[in-house]
C-alpha cells in the first residue's frame, strides 16, 4: 500500500467522525461535544504526525483551524466534566448546603450552557463552514505531497511512530529531575505526547498491524492515567477557588472535597511509573 492511500483512509475515518458528531452537538446530545472534540484532536494529530505526506502550507492552515475548533469545544467539555465530577463528589456527603451545590455544580453547568451557545454560534459561522467544506473535500482528496504520497506506506508510518515515540520518551525521561513547580505541567506535556503517539499508532494500525496496535494501547493507558491525575488536580483547584469566597460554615466541606481530590490525584500518579514503563525500551 502507498503512504498516500493509507493516510487518506485514516484521515477520512476521522473526518467522518467529526462531521457525524456535528448534528448531535447542535441538538446537545449527551457526550456529543466530547466526541466532536476527540475527532477534531485526532485529525489535528494525524496531520501533525504525518505532516511530511501532505502539502505543508495547506496542512498547517487546517491544523490551525482544527486547534481553534478543539479549543472552542474544550471550554464546553471541561465545564461538562467538572459538573459531573462535582455531582459525584457531593453525592458522597449528606446535607450538602445549597450554596455549595450552586458554587460547584451549578456554576459548572452554567459555564457549559454558555460555552455550548458559543459553540452553536461558531458552527453557524463562516469559519467553521469553510473548515467543514475543506475536510469534506479531504475525505477522498487530501493535499498529499506527490512524492511522499507514492512511497510505500510501511517505512513512512514506521518513521512517524518512531519519531512520536522518541518525543514521548524524552519527556518521560526528563520527569524525574523536574522541579516540583514544573512537574504538573510536564506531566501534562507527557499526556499530550502520549495522546499524539496513540493517534499516530491508531492511524497506522492497518499498515503496521499488531506492533502499532499494542504501542497505541500502551500510549492510551499512559494518557488515561495522566488524564485522571490532571482532572483531579484541576478539580481541587476549582474547589479551593470556590472555598476562598465561601462562608465559614461550609469551610469544612470544601476542605473534605479538596482532600478527596488530592487523594484521587495521588492514586492516579501512583499508577504513572507502571503506565510509562513501556517507553523505556524505545529506541
């Protein structure tokens, strides 16, 4: 199989996912924002990882537009996640004051509603329309580099996976010596690199088979562990921010909630060494 044909197939599948999610986002179907955001991120990742196969300028311009869309959806998705997480946290406590529910769950739901309205406005705008039209054309006719598009797929895909794996390895190896103040952001960078490796592996599955599938599964596990850690850290920060302006009577509950999230972050990060161990054998 040629590299151009293989990349076109991977790209087309992700474009289908993105465009299929749009009607559900408009109807505010549960989890639709998440699905559209994931499809957008997958597309951006494939275009970045396999950038050599594409016309550089056209691919870069579309990556910029996909980042815009992912960030837009991300505001809504993050608020949705916080609302669900806070609901679950508060369910473990009896007689939760209304003001605490309003400050955490209510505020997050309001933020989601506002962000979703912004998403709908942008989906009706010219910028998204142009992006959707571009992607629709690219489902079958993306702007491939004529030379690399005709190369055999296996060596091209192996090179991409090797490069993405080395990027992740470099970050993982830097983590033990990171200053405490920098560690949270470095772990976030590791998570993003693991996600990129996962998506490049998934795009290569039909070409490279089990080797790509297994490496992608390892990267996904690492991404999940660090995602759980990040969610707990950000939830704790939001709780502490709400507690700062809360009356003294609710201070104990906020402290309990913050402690719960601190413990959740600790549990997640304890799984990190095992989840990252696969990368130590990378070349």
